[in-house]
C-alpha cells in the first residue's frame, strides 16, 4: 500500500497537506487507517484522547468501526522499574520483528507531572530505529495521573493501531509499582523486565506483578554483570515454583537478555510465540480478550460518571461546600460523599 511506504519526511508532508487544523470526517479517518497512514493514525489517537464532547462522539464511532476492521494481532505488555531498559528492549525486539515482516506499534506511556500535566514523551528519541521505520509506529502518551501505568485511552489506541495494520502491539508502561497490573487487562502476554545486582531480586518486585507475569527477563546480562544475571535467573525460577500456575498450559519462564547487545531477544520472542500458540489452541486467548472487553466497558462507565459528576456546575458548588467541612473536621469524607451523591 502506498501510504505504508512513506518515509518520515513524506508523512510529515502528507500531514501538512491534510491540514493539521482542519477536522477530519469519520470517513477520512476510516480510509486513512485502512491504508495504514500513520499521520491519520496519530490524529485518530489525539481524537480519542480529547475531552471535548464533540470529539468523544466521533471518537466512539471511529473505535466501534475499527473493532471489526482490524488485523489479527498480538498485544504485549512490557513493564519494569525505571532504568531497567524497557525502551531499549522494545527497540531491539521491535527491530527483530520488522526483519521478520511484522508491523510494530509501540504505545509508550510517559509519566505526567502532577502539577502541570506535562510529560517527558521521550520514547521517540530512545527508539530511533522504530521511530523512523515505515512499518513501525511509536506513540508516546502521557498518563495524566491515570493509575496502573497506562492512560485512560490505551485500549482505544490499541484498537486504532490494529485497524491501521499493526499486528504486534507493545505497551511500555510507566513502572510505578503494584498498580502496574492494570496493563495485564489489556494485553495477551505480560513481560516483566528485571535487573540483577540491585539487592534482593525478589524484594525488588511486587508480588502482584510476579503473579501475573507470563515471563520474566533479567536484562543487562552482559560484561561483568553476566554472572549476577544467571544467579538471579536461578533464584527467580525457583521462586516461581512457589506460585500457583495461572494457566493449565503454561508455567512462567525466566530468561536473561541484553537489550543493549541484542542477546537473548530472539529467545524471548520465541517464548511469546509459544505462549500465544498454546493460548489460541486451548481457547484461552479469546476468553481473555472477551473478559478484557468487559472490563473496558466498566472502566469507561466509571470514567464517564466521574466526568459528568465533576463537570456539573451544581456538583462543583456542592463539592466546595463539603470540602470546607471535611477540612475543618465537621464531617467525614464518607458522609460528605453520600450527601453529594444524594444531591
């Protein structure tokens, strides 16, 4: 397809021709995504992230259309503490997949400032090969204080990327701790990256994340750190035997890799392929996808109710009144909430 072969500069030129200030129609979005136009994809994601009422209507129509017009994909969550090498790992495994003919999308979640809501959005510089490849798409998105290491519109962004023809979707999460497990409800395979030599490797990982990890990869297995990573691998593999299996067909695997050197990356991809193949064969893959769509509905309902409640002028005035009472210890937060809901 012609649009899939555009260079980065051509995409920018194409975007300018579209007119960045002109609103696109539903049909233009649909046709652009169908041809794999990454400029249109970027604008579609911006649309679903918008909080404007008119944009929400168009965004919901677009996402509904894309649900039945997307490629068969594999969704992979990659998590780990800051500095573990998530971006470098995704850059390398993504490059490997490009060489195998895959189309790779990366939804890189960046932490937002609690004060200004600004975010670093630096993953395009940390993934130069993917950012410049015609068959890859890197989208940094700010969390805007959303919990769980993902944005409130990550699910919609995944659907849009699949509609644009990307068949391997990576979600690189913030790495904020146990609440990180929210990403598990959006992906088919959950990979935890860990480091050796940082003290007690088991204490360095929250139990909740270990329990949901489909594989653990100990990164930076190179140079003087090689011996430490193999020791950590043995320690973690023994620890995994103490946890109950999530699936009848799978036991969590622990491996080592060096994202910087590119070592062990192919082995991890083979592990992902093996898991997905078994999950599809047993029916677990589609069952999990259906459960995730159910949770998507409940999450969206929760977001919409919160939005309507806080945007209502009567609610805003009542909240100010009760807020003073709560601050002055005249009433508990629980009772104030009950009274607010009655209003």
